[in-house]
């Protein structure tokens, strides 16, 4: 059994999940990487963990498959003998960006299945696991929901995504209230425009937004920016913070006159 706290990061094969996994290694965690299937990107995450001084471990499974959650958690626990932190990071975007009046049930259901329903029930299963097991001496136990600034900021060409992330944000607050009496921290992180393979598909649009002053910080966010915030939460450095949402968006969602 690991003498270090252990975190399971869903959707960690690339992008924000990869940045979170590496940051957690730097914060003293052993990290279990979750992705649906084996890929070159997952191999890159494992290599990055090793380069950061961690011990690579991976479990495959789809967070949208509720029947597979128990198997996923058992496999993750077996990697290092314990689990102390869940980062609910796995997510999907809309099938096609389009006017709100053209959004399809298929795209809506897909967003809800992964971003909201899958995250909710995986957090439920993980919560039960934490309450049934002993905490590692001196270690904080936590669940972090990685949602989006679109949990609060309207985007009319991907309304179903906004709805799914808003639902995940409410799930974070619900689990925070339920688990706080047990000393388990639950938090939400809302990334803004973060440079990943997914967002680079809309690079020109986001460059124009940033260049036009929509982001007061004046730059793209990085996966390292998000990873630092998640690691702070997972370490227990915010001990009297319950269910708070932290925007990692360079000021994008800040109300301004």
C-alpha cells in the first residue's frame, strides 16, 4: 500500500487531465490515470508522470458507463492500495457548434451522460468508498469537479454543454455539503480558455477574444494553471473552503462595466 495519498484523475490521457495528473505528482500524490481506451496520448501522460518522479498507473473505463464504476474504482485502488482523491475531469463538448435552436437531443444527451450524470454517480461511488475506509494519517481526502466557466457564462452555440457543466457544478456543491461533516473536501474548478488540443481547433476565434480584451490576463490559460489549483485543493490547503468554485480563466467571467 502506498505511503503517499493516491488520486484518480478521469480523462487524464491528455489536455487538462494530463496537467492535473503531473501537478498532483508534484504535490506528493501517486496518480492513477483514467481514460476510456489505450492511446498514444495516455502513454504521453504516463511518461510525463514518470518524468515528474511519479509511478505511472492507468485504468481504463468510461465514466458514462455507470455499471462500470465499481470495476473502475477497484482497479484504481489496486494500483497503489488506496484512494484518497477523485478528480472528476473527464468531459465532452457538443457534437456540433450550432445555434441554440438547432441543438440536438443526441448532443444534449452525450454531454449530460459524461459531464453530469457520469461525474455525479462516480462521485457518489467514490464517496461511499471514502466513508468505508480509513484515511491516511495526515492526508486530506477530496473530490474535485473540473467543470468550465460555461457553468456560469452563456455560450449560445453550445448550450447543451453549458447546461451539463452547470449541473456538474451543482453536484459539486451537493457533495460538498454532504461530505464536509466527515472532513472530506469537495471543490469545483472552472477553466476558461485553456490551450489544449480541443481548444486549438478554435484557435483563431479564441485569439481574437483574447486580443480584444475579453481575458484581462491577456493570454491563453495553460494546463499547468489548472493543475496548480487542483493540487492546492487536493493537498488540503483550503481547509475551511466547502463547495467553492474557483475560476481559472484569467478574468474572462469577471463582471465588468
